[in-house]
C-alpha cells in the first residue's frame, strides 16, 4: 500500500536515502562513491523535471468547452 503517496515520490525518496546511506556507511571512494552520488543526482534531476512539467501544465489556460449557439 502506498499510503496515498505517488509512486514517483517513493522512488525518489528511496534513491535519496540509499545514496545518503551509501555515503555514510561505505568508505567514500571508488565506484560506490559515484553510484551514491548518481542516485542522489538522478533523484534531484527527476524532481526538477517533474516540477518543470507541473509548472508548464499550470500555465496552460483551461477554458470551458464552448456551447453551441442557441437558435
């Protein structure tokens, strides 16, 4: 059960937590270092992209459907 949270949010949260945990636990060298920062970076970039799409969709004017003329 997702507790009402979007799946994208949960994926980003797991990526951030996994990346930060790797940075804390693993000796900060080599492949693990780059993998941890990649997880954090990808989560950040996907959040930025989704925010941009949200803003763009909010800017579009939603006009009600036109009624046909009476007569």
